[in-house]
C-alpha cells in the first residue's frame, strides 16, 4: 500500500520527520535573531543602526561580525544546505514504496543526526564529532534519493 | 476531501501560493544579476575579471563587495532560508487535510508577508518593519508544520 | 492520466530528475569537505583549530579563506539557490498534468544545465558561459512554476 496519504505508514513517517525538520530549520532562524538580541550586534544592514525602539543606542560596531551570532548563522547555513534536499529525497522515497522500517531508520535517522549535529555545533565539539553527524545525515538523504532513482529507472 | 489533486481546494491553494513563492525566489536571483550589471561589480569569481563581451573593461575592484549588490544577495539569502521550509510545510499541511480557510490564510499569508518583507528590505525600512514581516511569514510555516505533525502523530 | 505515482510518466520523469538534483546537491557538500581536506584549511569554526586525529598540526591560517575551498562553497551556495525551487516547481508541474515531452525537456533540461554549470564553474570558464547555464536552468524552473500557476488559477 503506497501513496501520499496518512494511511500509508511510510508517508506518515515522512510527515512526522519532515515536519520536525521544517520546525528545526525555522528554529535556526530564530536562534540567529535571539543571539543578535543577546549580543546587541552582528547586524547585517546599514539601516539597522538607526535609533529605533529595539535599538535605542546604536553603535557602528553593531554591524561588525559577532562570534556568538556568526556561529548561529553558520548552523543555519549548514541546515539550509542539508534539510531542503532531505525534504525532497524523503518525498521521492515515499513514491518508491520502500519498506516501512527503511523509511523509519532513514527519516528519523536524518532528524536525529541533525539534532546531534546542532548540539555538537552549539557546544563547540571537535570537528570530527560535527563531521560524523553531518556525514550520517547526508548519507540518509543520499540513500533515499539513490533508492528512488533506482526504482524509477527500473520500473 | 483530500489528496494531491487540483480538485482539492486546499491543494489548489498550495499550488498557487507555492508557484508564486518559487517565482519570487527565482526573481531574487535575477535581482542579484541585474544589480551586478547596474553596478558593473560585486562579482565573486576571479575569472569574472577577464576581458569579455559583457565585461569589456575589467577592473580589480569589480570583485570588491558592492552595497547595491550585497543588499540583493542578503535578500536572496533570506528568501533561501525561509521559502524552502515553507514549500515543504505547505505540502505537509495539505496531507493533514486542514480547513480550506486555514490553508488560504497561512499560504497566501506567507506569500504576502514575503512580498512585504522584500519591499521593506528594498526600501531600507527600519529593522522592526522587516523583522515583523519575517516573523509573521516564519510563523505561517511553523504553524503548518506543527499542525501536520500533530495530525500525523495522533492519527 | 495524472497523479503522484510512478505509473504516471510525468511523475516518473520528476522522480528521476529530482533524485539526480538531490544527489548533485549532496555531492556539492562533499566537494567542499574534500577541498578542505586537500587544502588542509578553509575551515570556518575556531574549534577546528584543535589538535585532533584529523588535524594533527593545527595552524591559525587554517581559518583563513582558501580559494580552492571558497570556489566549492560558491558552487554549493549557487546550487542551494537554484535546486530547492526546482524541486518544488517540478512537483507543482506534475500536479498541473503537463505533456510528457514538456516534463522531459524542462526536468532533464534543468539537471543538464546544472551539470554544465558545475563544469563551467570548476574549470573557471568565462562568466558568460556560467551565466548562460544558470539562466537556462532558472528558466526551466520558472516555466514549470508559471505553468502550474496558470493551470491552478484557471482550473
């Protein structure tokens, strides 16, 4: 039983994993905002130096790169490089009617790897830790796309 | 009545809103191109300094960041952070068979907020204006993903 | 005959083209990783300068921008600006039940243009070559979104 309905357990897993991935991506945008507020800096636009309600005492160095903010931006960028292809690959995987267990491992696996990647990034773990979680997440996406490609070509 | 067909009014709203969001994202890429032509600079690659038909008089400072171009690039980057999760969240929302009115508000609402965000960015409005439209757009996306997650988990 | 199943030839073309586009996007991430290993530099995070198994002799200049790595990053960024809207536009196009030939031209055309764009970028061709492939790829995406918009609005 396949198809894009919640009666299909593979699609249901996709909806759960993809919703979490979307919410995580939005959360990254708000982490950048939160850190700009905390640092009162790391802004990007000249107009952000105007005296306004949220910036009562503007200073030129508010436009300088701020380490605290830049880390959140790098995390957001990394998410933006990984999550859109996952969202598409998951949908393509559903169309290829894979075993439910494979969908659960690869889709929940991707989300879990990205949560661990974010924790490693936030807590400034060694590069190898971050790279491992990034690589495992990317392999989940690549596996799903490869399977969908194989099924569509050989069908 | 649900499903991914144009007979489903929720999906039809999604196709209209998502098409507009895709076209806006492509338009941002061309805005960057247009501004590089206007500024005759803001290029990124060393090879762009070669003497060619479109660059008859190359100058080294064509690789320097150009404010006019950088603004368009920041707008494009912001769109790239927001629109892919919207495109996915909208599809997930369709799968959750929401009320038609909710789909219309959240999907057309997202597109409207992003158009207003772009106008605020182009016309260099105060940070608060831009931030308001960004936040409202991101909340549309987050609401749809949260609803889809809830429906898929409790189904 | 339409719908999101592999029995629909338009959807089958989409699954093949979208899988390839996803795999190319993932490949770009690994090209950045490979070039960081080759250059032993171009890192982004202060913690990447720790002495670890993969970085036995850290040097401060490993955080400096590295041309070899930066080219791969610009390619990845360009892919991230173009492929997510393509993945969405293709799906919207399927929903609009276009002629099979149109789907084949626009979907395989997008993938072909992006492969040629990557070759032009890697081999540092003149700007005009890169710009041509970028533009043709973006027009594939825009055409599909415009058609889907038209069909959904007039249905």
